[in-house]
C-alpha cells in the first residue's frame, strides 16, 4: 500500500506583520521589519526593549464551548483556527457526528498562558505590606497562603497550567483527538511532525496543527534576558541580524499560525483547494545540553537529513532553506555547520538560506508553522525572502543568506528548520502541489 | 499497528517511594497519604501523598550524575526519578555508553502540566514590582522601573526551567535519547497519552524504544491553589474530593523485534490505544454523561479485537472528583456489565493520592506488574465499584484508563506476552 500524501488545504495566522498569509509574505518579501519598541509595558529599564508585537485588534469569540477565550493566547489561537478552517472550507461537525469527529485531530503547541504571577500582586500587598526596594529573600508564605486561598487570582493560575487552547480548538474543529506538544522553539514544527504521522498512519484524515505564543510579558522578557538569549540592541530596525557578525541575541515575538493538513485523497474527494504538500519531516534530539546546541550541529543535521530521507529527496532537490536563524551567536554558527553537513558543502553553498526572524522575530511555539507558511508562499511565488540586517560577514556563517533583499528564484521545495532549547530539532520539507497555483 | 509494540520495563517515584516501594505499599493496601510537612504546611487540604526524593539518590540513578538541583522544577525532578528508575530496571546502567545506533532510535515522551515556578521567588518578584504610590492607596499596579530590582534574586535558569519541554529535555540527556522527544501538556491524561502516542510512534517506525510516562507533582503549591479555587480538594479528612499526590512514572515501550534482539523480557504487548476529546460541561466540569468514555473504551476493545469479557484487569483513574468518578463507574458498568464481567479493578489513588499527569502511568505500571508477578493488589477506599480483594490471579488482558475533567480521556489495552 502506498504512503498517504499530506497536503495543506487551509491556513490561518496572527503575526506581527498581518493576520493574512498573503499579506504576511508581501511584507516579508519586501523586507519590512515588524520589530519595534515594546508597547505592552514600559521596557525602558530592561536589558532588551524590542519585540515583534501584534498591535492590531484580534477579534475572537469570548467563549468557545465551555472554554473562555479572552486571554491574548486564546484570542490568537482561536482567530488563527477560524481563519484556517474558513480557508479550508471546513465547518464544525454536529456534536453527534462521530464519523467526522473520529477522523479529525488537533495538534497544537502552546507556551506559557497569558497569566503570570502578577495576578497575585494585590495579595502580596495585603500579606506583606508596601513593596520593598529589593525582593525579600524569605517572604512569609503562611501569611500569603491564608489570603491566597480566598483570592480569585488563584483561579487565574489555571491559565498557567492549562490555557485551554487545544481543547478550545478541539471544540471548534470537532476533533476526537487533541494533543499539546512542547519542545520549546521547535514546538510548532513538532506538532506538524506529529500531525503528519497521524494522517500518514491513517489515524485521522484531517489535522489542525500549529502553535500559539504570547511571551512578551514582564516576567518572560527579563527572564530570557538573564539567560543572555535576547538582543540588547535597542534599535528595533537593526536588532535582529541573523548570521551577521554583530548579532547578539533573538527578538521575542508573539502570534499564532495554524495549518489544516489533510490526506491528499480526502482533500481531492471533497474538492479542497491545495496550497502545497508536506513532503517529509525529520526529528532528532541533541541529548547534550539545556541551552546550547551541539557545536557540531549533529542533531540539527540529523533532523534535516531525516526530513529529506522521509521525502525520498536528495539535498540537490532542496531549493530554499528557511533557517531557524535566531540571531544568537551559538545557533546561527551551529546551524550553518549543520546545513553544510546535511546538504553537503557544495549544495549548501549554492542554496539560498534565509532567516525571516530578521523581520518578525522569534514566535517561539508559533515560529515553526509561521515559517512553514513563509515556505509555502516562497514556493507559490518563486521568491526567496531575505535575511535583513545582514551587513557584516561572520567567518562562521559562510552560506548564501539572501542578504537584505528578496530574490526571485525557482523554489520547488523548501526546507524549514526549528530548533529548541533542550536540544530538540525538527525539520520539515515542503513542496508545491500540481494544480495549486 | 504495523510493528508489534511491547513494554519491557517501568520506573516510578511516588509518595510511597520508588516503584518497588510503591508496589509493596499497594499490595499491602497501605496509603502514602499523610499530613503535609515542611514547606507544604498551611496548604490545602493539609495532607497528601507527597514525595521526598533525596537528591543523592537521584544522582545515583543511571544518567543522573550530571543533574543539577538549580535546573529542576518539581515536574522535572519527578520525571528524572522515574526515567532513572526505568533505566535501572531494564539494565541500562550507563546510557551514555550506548552505541549511537541505539541512542538515535531511543526517545522520551512525557506528560506534564506547564512547568511551574517556585512561588516564593516569583511572588517576591511580583511584590517588589509593585508601585509604592499605588500601594499607599491599597492598589496594586506594576512599576516597570522596578522589574529588574526584583530580578536580583533570580537567575536565568529560574526561567529556563519553566519551559514546558524541560522534563523531556532533561530526561533525553539523562537517557542519551536522540530520537523523538516530546512533552505532552495540559491535562492530567497527558501521561497515558504520552505512552499511547509512544506506542503508536514505535509501531510506525519513528523510534525503536521510547521511555514514556508522566510527571505530576500534585502537591505543588500552585496546583493546590488552583484545585482549591474550584472546590476539587476535600475540606476535611474523610470528606469527598481529590487527594493530591506526587508521582513520576514511566514504562519502556519498544518494538518487539528490538526488545528480542537485545534479549529484553517483554512483559506485555500493546494491543490498542486511543485518546478522545469531547467538550465537557464546563471548562473543568467533566463530561455530562458516560457516553464519550463508553465510546473510547469500545474503540480500544475493537482495536485489540477483544470482547468486554476478555478483559481481566481494569486500571481505573478514580480521581476522587465525585462527578468524574460517577462517569467512570457508569462507563465501566455499561461496557463491562455491573460486575465488570469479573475483571479485577486496579485503583491506586488511595495509595498514592491523585498524581495528575503521572496517574495513568502509575495505573499502567500496576497492570504490567500484575502481569509480571501474578498479584492483583487491593483497591482500598472504593465505594462505587467492586474492589479487588488483593489476591494472586492471572492477568492476561488489561485496559488502563485515564480521564480528566477537561473533557479528555485516554485508554490503553495490553496483553501479557
């Protein structure tokens, strides 16, 4: 029996550039930077003051089934899901339509929910009095607990543990199977990996998959700054500079992107429009360190080789690489080595490689699928989007990064890389689909 | 499933101790639920199956030598304890010495909730961030200029360790697992879901061996506050409600061929797995009736090719939440008959407390252990379903179930090899 082919029949997005996939790629191919000084709070006292925020209104229903959807995370996820379902021409099945429900799944990745410890601010005041100049090392937790047990903020903590995004999308999509995957910055692509195998194995025909992340908060921004992971460059226009010698860290971003993946025959039978095809997926783990990638890029290369092997394609078939390209010194150097290992030195040098994070920052759990959207558009339009702010060559980064301006090139297949803290690596090989243009 | 998938080992740490101690407590019908001590004093409900893992023991487990307390949350620590015990039990004493070919085909799948910080540290940050002028008017608002002042007591790892994937990230390093790794999140069924998805992925050929299970520090302060806020915890000892417990638990899932090639003993074969979502009444209200769980059980029976009467052990969730327990009891009665068709019922909740995302895997471990040692432990504290007597009995076919109040359920069928 031949293997099921996986096609993309719907997409939806909420990104700093736009909430529309075509407009997102228009901006990206024009080299427009969506990074700016943070507006959700005053960042001027933080080491990193820039991010790529969603600054337009994102409308979503206040509830999806029994689940509240008013938080930033939930609104983004629900909006992107509704767009993807509409684009795919799919509706929520009837509650008792088990036949349809049993063939649908949701595979989502989410970050920390929108709520943080700030919800307990009033309780800390009541328990411990006026704010001190420096944090108290041993606060009186008994005093806090006696108040916290009757504090409505306890309910808000629920969002930390479980932001209900996947169950809410399960209600919208009418899916029997839901799962929330977490592999840090590789999470979105990891969900896509699982979705592909869910369809390929015949366990579902249609999967809504992707990621959502809203990490631009008062705790996450300084937290990642303490890890020395974020840029300290205060100039929004030039802060993100993947593969450039002067790169100094990534730029936090927020958003959500979702794809409807479908068994090709199922899609054709219902006359669905097909945006492209997932040709192959690869996954590998460094098993090495929590923050730093392997300097040899072994895990990254294994993921890329896995995706090509899974697709039955060779390195010379890859016409564009959308790199993980975070703009951190370690990632970009290791990824360059890994691309050369996976594609071979000669092919790697003549293949356009770009990091679109230079324009929309790092959407963490939503990064992989947002960049998969970019790849599908690159294939559709035969355009390799640029890496902006690439001015000073780093000897460790010696590939063709499509510097500063998009390039018209034939793009038949695109390799999308996502690598996460903890050494989790996922690569996806995407292609066009005959009749999809 | 296209490749035969077997379970070759297990590992756990609960309030009763490691997997051996947990098994002993369960066979004796002895509960590890006890009064809170130390940092837990003052938290509801005042008692639970809290676990105390000496760090020296953790570092003494296979792959544990390089673990550092500063990078571990309660979730990650329990996960590392379970994975370390599993490695020890299957005879992998030094995973770093394994051939690349073995490591490349080994994965780790864990169920968890979002990693949660030490509240003390992060609340101190919240407090110091407060605007002093607003505080004089009994208002809390954040003074953004003071954020970095609050960061003085925190390190980068205090944030890194909160990333959701840290249980899997740590344990892949511990187990030298270079294949697929995942942390399934969000609901207490995620641990059994991790096992089931691991079985599917081994069957599909994505890995040869996956260490899979869940981690659930049920006595974590944040979780207790959440559960307390919606009335899930009992108000007094003896009252109805969910008794919190801590556990990390996992099983070693591998292809039958790989297990045979390395001379491993396969205790059970995975014959069916499904997880199912159906909208609950409210966000945490559970299903309105038993029909989704009935459907889930019938799908798994169908996959396994079994009639209900073929099942001789049911590993139940029995969370202690009255509505969820009622739905579970009704589903078993509808599928298996009012006397459960003579199947033994395995319930460990009274032994360990409800251990969140680890709960289903602790139940699965109990079923596998019953297949291995022919002993069915008692199920103390049951009122709605016939309890097992705690006797020697041949367990050939088992179904283990995990249900969550968010409308999610998972069930796995295993058969003794």
